[in-house]
C-alpha cells in the first residue's frame, strides 16, 4: 500500500499492529485525505493464563449469553473481557485430547488416592502400551489409546532393531494426536468392575466383564489392550 502522493510503501503485517484511519487537514496545495496511524497498545492487557500439556497458552475471558448471564471461556490471545482471577466455583479443565475450557469445579474425587497410579503401573509393565494414558473421568478410571499409533506396534516390532525406542521416535515425529477410550474401571461399593470399548454396530462400552479388586482386574485385563485378545474379552 502506498501513502497518497508520496510513492512510499509500508506493511500492515507487523505483529500486534492495530491501525486507525485519521483525516488529515486540508491545505491549498492538496485536498483533505486519510492516513493510517498505529493504535497504542492496550494498557495492562493481563489475563489469568493456563498452559496446556501440549504447551499452548490460553487466557481466561468472560462473555455473556443471550440472556445476559456470564459465561467463561479461554482464548489464545488477550482480548475484551479478559479476567485476572478465576471466578469462585470454576476451574480450567483439559480433555485427554488437549481441549481446554472453563468448567464448574469438580467435587472431591470418589476414586481412592493411588488407584489411577495402580492402573498406570499396569500399563507401564506392557511395552506395547507405552503411549496409552490413564485418566479419571467422571468417577471412573479410563484407559485411552493414542489413535495415531494404532496398528503400529506390530509393524515396528518386526522392522526395528530397537522397537521400543523406534516407537517412541515415531510417536514424537507424528506430533500431537487424538486419544480414544478403550477400557475403564468403575468403582462399586467395595470393588471395581471392568468394561471394554466395543466397535460393532454403534459401539460403546460393554457390560461389566468382571468384578474384583482393582489390582487383580488390571493385572488380568490391561495386557490384552492393543492385541487380538482384547476383542475376545467377554
């Protein structure tokens, strides 16, 4: 873009640049015309920040619903409605797939301390499950598989000299991906029930496959994840 009558060019692509059209005074030599000036930066543009597990930073904002009620959301840049403090009763949440949002604070977990770690330890004992994750979701312990690595374990095991390291390198090379639930452990009065994901028809969670202590269920069922034996679990 060129300044009027000046033959000079300049870029509007400077980072964080904001521009306003301002009329210039007329003179006998030239008629009134417009010029662009950079707007001053927003003063004290702070907001409460959250950094996701993928390394992205999100800032807390407040918006309004059609009925005028407050709603809280996140954005990657600070803008109108930015908040410096989290409203009482709300918290940042992040899904297994890295979706960050603001939700009502969850009540105290009903899962005993250490049970999630117990299932995680069962995964760690299986080299083919090194990219699976365990999360507590709505009072249940859920195992998630990395979708991008589905079917990769057998191929890498056949081709690579050091398959575990090769899988890790491949996982890093492919970048962030989505996760899907494959197994869950649901607390009962004193024990747990285990269910697996089904894929026939509409799919969904199976009926309980067994009931018992979490340690015994994890030891029995977790190794089947990612193998043909998983589909035989009844």
